[in-house]
């Protein structure tokens, strides 16, 4: 149990830094400034997510939640919904994109438009073609110092199919090459570079969180990016990465079962976690991306956009053999992220407490003490403030035990981690007066 009571792990909160200018915030400002010259029009943005380890330069175009349809035109919304039905098309130089101007702009890096002069080639149709609508597409680049990089395509739709003079639009939307802006990729690449591998072999990789627009619940697709570091080129760890890459757009939401997959669980809970020598695998709750008998630590990465924290992805660190604890590795990554102006969370567990037929939920760090647990419970069940009560749980043998001290709380947390449980269910028992 010593691994879970490490004195180093006293991080309860992290300083929220001044907002880092993200591509999303920059483009949102571009959309805000755009003046719709016609009464109806639709602006939307396709993000370019590079496909790692591909033989040619390819990217998946992800239709993001960045959109503007000021008149809420139903026909334009229908076009957007049609795009959303399958919004991860892969684009490469040799892939036929037909009449789809967005895909063509990603291939060529050249802006284009569809006007009244456009004659549609019926033999070269595409499922995302705009049909008889007017359109303007503009590739967007950033300058990362070593050269420019395509980050996505701005897609403008018009019902009227007017003759669209490019200079007129260029006043608002041009093929944008921003001055060097620290992108999330460049920041995380520096984080990976600074990480010191405490074991001889280990693998770092990053899963980007692409939010699913227009979904009924908060969901995201986790995209395994090309950001990786495997200094010893360990073949077993590369095999694990390749297995992840076989299907690397899993959708994660609060109600989606992610099994033993800690990356997915970290995206659901926003809590860091690790898999150590104490972890016992639940064979009935397996997942295709599970690390098996390897060791692991996962850290959600957030940015502060002013209105609140936003999950941008998950850092995953894998070792061939499990360790007693990954707290030292966690703290190293956590501190590097903090120096880079990013935010992560403590390592902890989701707690569900049942009392009087009601259930509350909160997160508790692995380093929390007994009084922290009671504070969280009484803060949510106000009627317990003037009563004597106990918080209880069922141990691995099905025996209901009372959590009465820091030690018993740590034992409870450690047992949950060893089972790989997603949460700890607790119960309130009130002492009856004489």
C-alpha cells in the first residue's frame, strides 16, 4: 500500500495559467469578424489531423464544432448534417475526392470557389459535394518556424451561387499564414523532449480529443496522433502502438463503456490514473486498446480558454513491465506541462456516495485524507452536518467496512486501483440517537 501514500503526491489543485492562444480561439475570432454579404450563408471548419505512420502525406479532415449560420437556414444545416454523418474522410495526394472542393483544397493547398459558371461533372460526384450551392474553400496554415503546416479548411456555403469575387472575400478570409503561434502540437512536442525516462524502455504518445459537434451529450473522438517517443525503439511497445493505430478514432462519452482502457477513462473522468504491479485485471471488462500486463500512467491535458478548462487530449506513458508506482513519472510530466502553461489534474478516483436513496458523485485524489472525504460528503448532503455518521464500502471480499481513518481510506482507494475499478461506491450510515 506504500505506493498509494507517497508523500510527494500532495497536489490538490493546479494554477490556471493565462489562456494560451489556440487555433480554435483564433478561428473563432475570424468567424466572428466575417460579414455575411448575403442574407444566408454557412461557415464551418474542417480540422486536418495528420495520419501517423502512413506511407504518404495524408490527413483526416475532421468537421469541427466551429460553425456560423446566422439565419439558421435549414437547407444549409441539412448540408452540414450530411457532412457530419461521416466526418473523418482521409485525404492524400492519390485519393480521388471528386467534386469535393474541401478535399481538393487539402490536397493542393489552394483556395477555390464554385460559382454560377461552374459546370458539375456528374461522373465525378462525391458524397460531400455541395450540389448546386455556391462555395468558397480556403486552406489555413500556420508557420511553425521550420515551414508552414496545413491545419484545416474553412468552408463557406452560399445558397445563391453568386459569382464570388475572391478579392472581396480575401478582405476577411484569406489563405492565412499566421505568425508563429505556439500550437498544442509544438508545446507537447517540447514536453515529450524534456521527459526523462526513468526506466530504460518506455513509450510516450498523445491522444488528441476532437469534440463531436451537435451530439446530445458531451462526447469526443480520441485521435492517436503522430506525437510519440520511444527512445529505445522497444518492439513490444511499438506493437502496442500499432494495435492502437488500427482503429484510432474511438468515441468516448460519459455513458460509453471503455472497460479497462485507462485512456478512455481519463477522458471520461478528467482524472489521471496509473496501472501498477498491484493492478488485477478484470477479464470480463477487457478492451481492444488495453495495455495487458504492461504498466501505464495517463494524464488528461487541459487548456484554459477563459470560459473554463477544455480537455485537449490524453498523454499516455507505457512501460514494458509494471512498476510499484508511477507517481514519480506522473509528477515529472505534470510539472513539465505546468511550465509549458498547460493544466493537468491530480491522480485520483471517482467516488459515488449513496444516502437516503440519493447518490452524489465527486473526485478524490489518491493523496486525500479522511477529513477530505467527510468534507466532500457533508458539503453535498447538508443534513449530515449535525449528525454522527460513517462512510462505508464493500471490500474485495464483499465485506462492508467503515472508513474511519486516513489508513482505511488509503486501503479502500488502493483496493479500487488494484481492481481497475472506474469508481468507488460508498454508503452513509447514520448513528441513531438513544
